[in-house]
């Protein structure tokens, strides 16, 4: 068993009196594809936002390669280059071309030369099938195309882990498949991924591990065959029955 890249220990997050995450513990190892499933409001996206330091945990710790990244001395931008995030709403810069969107983080955070950043951006845009659109602005692209650019942008930072926060939920149904296809390829390539998703078939087929959350806690955690085939908790059974029958 390899050492965990990411260790979440006793993580809690409250907004005022509302406790959204309660004593969360789990690890992510190299090459894991972990999907987090659960109803809306169960704390899944908040957990990812804490891991990416977009929210400050109320208590607990997050260790990345053994170092506590919630410490005041940690530079969030440098950390996020290694633990990249793909958002539901793409978060592209609308005033920049596709190519510039994939270069700016490399030049600003990683201090790469423009030539190196451009070569790297082109490599990943080609990988997601978006190299013909390098001069387009985000407003000229479909949702599925924007999300593929967002994935290329995250990959261009050479992350060790990629976090996906419901990457297909803002897409039209016909565009979901093209984004999931890119994510399937990434999983096959060995990329370590932590994915919040409502795509149950994808979670079942691609994950090495599935985490089911409800009301801010991890209710059940196991291999896809176990979670989808013989869940132990009543809450997991009820959730999957509702979702699989939709």
C-alpha cells in the first residue's frame, strides 16, 4: 500500500451555526480515482473546497505529502498548482483565448517561459480535443468544450491530484458524454482524481473507491462493486435506489 498523498483528519466546517462537515476522515493514495456521491447539500462540494483551500476548515487538518496545508505558512497558489480543481461552472477567463487560459497559471504561478507554457498548453489541449479552438474565446464555445478547456488548463499545471466538483452538472445532456470520456481517459492514464459527481454509472465504472456522504458525514466508503452491489448502510441503499431508478 503506497503512502497517502492526501490525508483528511477530523475535518469539520461550519458556516455560522450550521455544521456542513462533521469529523471527516479519509486518505487518497497515488493513482486512486475516488468518487464522492450523495444528495445535494450533503457537504460534498464543501469538502472539495476545503481540500483546495477555497474554504478554511473550522477544525481538523489536511496533509498533502505529510505537510499540513492549513498552516498559515502555506502558499495557496503553489499548493493549488499541485492539487488542481475543475469547477462546475468552468471558471475560465472570458477575456482570454483558449490558449491564454491554459498558459496564464503556468507563467504566473509556475514561472514558466511563454514558450514552455504554450507548448505544454498545446499538448493538453490536443489531449482533450480542443487544439483547433486555441484562438476562440470561452463565449464562442459550448459548455462541453469549455469544460474540456478547463480540464486542459488544470492538467497544464502538472498537478499530482485533480479535484472535480460536479464537472458535468452545468452541461446539456448531449455534452456530458464528451467530458466524461476525457475523465475516463485520465483515469486510465493513472491520474489521481477526487470527483464529486451525480453520474452514477461513471462512478461505478471508473472509480477505484466510492465515498457516500449524507448530512456532512461519510456514511459509507468502499469499492464500487460493494457500494453499488451490496451497500451496508440503509441510507446508501435508499440513495442509490432513488438515483438508479431516475
